[in-house]
């Protein structure tokens, strides 16, 4: 085995061994033997991982050890917690938008379930043409490729599955109650901690969906320089950076995937609507319906089977909203 050009998955192999024995020493020769390469190749892979930010300690005669408080997002780190089948996870240090990368992969026939994650997005996209603030190492910016057998009219179900899955995963990992603000924002304590953007390619001839890119952005740690002015009053993060939450983002990513895939497999199940409604931030409350024409006050009454929001207007009429912006 030549050490000159490293075999493409050697770095992942070394990382997998270190991850599995996190906090413990593992010798270079043991890794070399298990991965069928030279010790020099192992050393090179370790060097690359360190350059990527992994805290790996090397001690003479003892070998290498991955710090247990390592907080880097990695495919291996996520696979450890996965209970569902995910064909591939790609983690980028920085990219414009994970949705854009995954769309290219979709066009190249990547399989359903392919995941792209970034530590930072320079052009993170939100709904309605907005920017999604995605600073380095503070969030979980993740896109999942789906090839659903759904009618165009059912595309919204993908987003609602994701909203319920994210809310459950947040609660499981933090103990903080997570609510869904129709249509698909996740709120903790009256502030937004996650946004979801599904972008789909439609097959107009058959009124079906070719593929959908489900993009999930979760504010995990408070950003170093605070949130930008425009969102400071509405946005929040789940944790403080100073807290040592070992492997938090890897676990959260895996749990979002575990839960999402479960709902996605039974996407037309009524249970989804019930869970969605149970977690609604809006039902029973006075809301503002925002539109180009201005703001109208209403009461949120219900969410129907097409995930439309039923509202009681001030003039006594009821309306069903199928998209748009509301605030509380
Ligand atoms: C919103 O709040 O309006 C939706 C935000 C969606 C953000 C996620 S982060 C991962 C994926 N890539 C993007 O560019 N956007 C989504």
C-alpha cells in the first residue's frame, strides 16, 4: 500500500476507530493493521483530521486518542447514533447552501436518504427568499434527499414530518419543550430555534414529485457575535457554547434522521397530524396574519388534514390558510 496518495476513505476509517474508542488510546500500529495500511498512512490521516479541527492527542508509546469533548460534526459521529438506514452523509466545513449541493447530487441520481451537512453556510436559504443565518460551528445545517411517491398536493407533509421529528429530537436531547409554529418553524420558549425549507422538483406530467430536498437549520449554540439585528428578537439557540455537550450535534442530527424517517415511512398516517397539532404554538391564540396588504388579526382555531391553518377573522368569518406568514 502506497502512502503517497491516501486511499479516499482512509481518513473516515481512522476516524471511525477513534470515535469508537473515544477518550481511549489506540496505537498507530493497531489502526494500521485493522485498516490494512502502513503506520505512515495512519499518521497522515491523523494529521489531516487535526487540520480539520479534530482534537486528537498523540502520546509516544500509547498511540492516538480523540478527545471525548470533541464537538465536531462528522459522518462517523452521526452513524454511531443512527437506527435507520442512511446511504451516505457528507459533511462540509463551509458551503453556500447544503440544499444547493444536494440538488446537484439529486440530479446526478444520488439515492434517497443521502444527507449533506455543513459547519457553515455562506448563503443559507430560508423561506420566502430570506437568508438563513448560518455561522460556523454553532448550528446544524442539514439537507436530506427524498424521492417520495407523493402527489404534488401532499408535498407539505414532508415538511410537517420534519417539524415533528425535529421538535421531538430537540426535546429528547435538551429536555426543553419544543413547539411548532405553523407552518414549519420550531420554537423553544417563544423564540425560533429552527427553520425548515423543502425545495422540490415536480413532475408536472404526472402531478408527482421527482425529488425533494428537505433542508433543516437548527441554531444549536449561541453565535459568537450574537444574532443579527433583524432576527435578534425572534431567534434563539438551544445551548450556550461554554457548556460542554459532548457530541451534541452528532446525536441531534442522528435523532432528527431517526425520527424523521419513521414518520416519512408512514407519511399519510393520522398520528402525524395529531402530534403536529399537539405541539402547535398557535392553536387557540390570537395571531397576526401578515400579507402584502398589511396585518390582520385572527384567532387560530385548528389545523386540517392538509395542514391548513383554520382561523377565525375579526369579522366572524373563518378562513383556511395554506401558506404564508403569521406571528403571535
Ligand atoms: C426558514 O427558517 O425560513 C427556513 C430555513 C432553512 C435553513 C436550512 S439550513 C440547511 C438548508 N440549507 C439552506 O440553505 N437552507 C436549509
